[in-house]
């Protein structure tokens, strides 16, 4: 499972994490009540030596103990809440990742004890150890069958465990991430250039054949729709980021439209 990031998924233990957080919170809340009760008790005393406005000269030993306990409990609570929130914010493991692991377990004779792989049944609670945001185009290329140019078989012991005897699985292939990324980059650049150069020539052609604003607006609308679809396919941008990029692209197309006006020939 350590041979590839897609194979390494773990449980986040969401329900257990929530119970632990609630327990830690309850412990701190009880200490908070104890501290407030001690403060109220000290304020009712008429002894001039009692001073609630100092830590260094605080005569209440009970309050000192409560504060000491609160210090390490609060530190543990806050650290756990931050870690738990980070795990909750992680995207879950994809169905493809879980399917790949189950297939690997099926193709090999009990590589891991049956009881120790039952965590794979908790699909909604699984997270990849190394999450990686992939655009739809990248996820589409991951669906290609094993054996195409971006897949290879690895000699696992040599490349991962520095062992002289290599183990090469005949049922496991690995994607060459760098090669797939280069393909995605090439497709993205090609589409981007097409979206920039295409309108220039098409608007020039429309202006020469039928020089009116309506035809040019149809061309610009079509390219704006195509650009929005392209942004959604080849990037991981959020919707408002896609709209912002489309608006900027629309401004560029309007400049192209003015350049191709009738008064320019």
C-alpha cells in the first residue's frame, strides 16, 4: 500500500472524533464551573488578604490547581479540535481508489489479514493520506484501461524497499503521474491557444462575409460558452473563479470584435 499514494487510504474516525471532542469539552466545562464557584466564594470573603486581581499573590490553592489543570486540558482540547477539523475538511477517498485497493486485495493471496482490511467497508469515513485535487480531464484520463502509454509495472522491492530481490506484480500497474500531467498540460495549452486564436480568424471571416454586429456577437457567445466549459474541464477552479476568468476572456473578445469592425476594412 505504500507503493503509491492512490493505494494509501485511512479512516478519519469521524464519529469517534466527535465523541472525544464532546468529552474533552465537557471536562473543561466542569472545570469552568468550579473556577467560577471559587471566584464567587473568594469575592464573598471579608478577609483583606484575599485578592482576586492577582495570579502571583493568589492565596487560593484550589483556584491555582484548577487553573493548572485547565491549562493542559485546554491545550489538549484545542490541538485535538484543530486536528479533527483538518481531517473533516479533507475530501474523502474516491470510489476508484477504494475499488483499486479491493482489486489488489483480491488479486493477491491475503497480503493483509482479513480483519485488518475491514476498514475499507467504511467508505464514507475513508480519506487519502495524500489528497490531490484533480480536474475532470485528469480524472477522465485515470479511467483509461491498464497498459496504455501512461502506465507501467514497478519492481516494488527495488524501487520502494531497497531490497535486492525484486517483486513485480503481474496484476498491478501504476500510472506514470508525470506523463499524464504532461498530457493534461498539452491539452490545456492547445485548447487555450485555440480559444485565443480561433476568434481572431473567425471574426475576420464573419466580418468579410457578412459584416454586421449580430453575427459577431453569435461568435463571441459561442466562444464564451466553450471557454466556460473548458475551464470546468481542465482546471480545479471554483465556480466564481470560472466566472471571473470568463468575464476577462469576454473583455478580450470584445476587443477582437472592435478590431474586426467594418471601419477597419
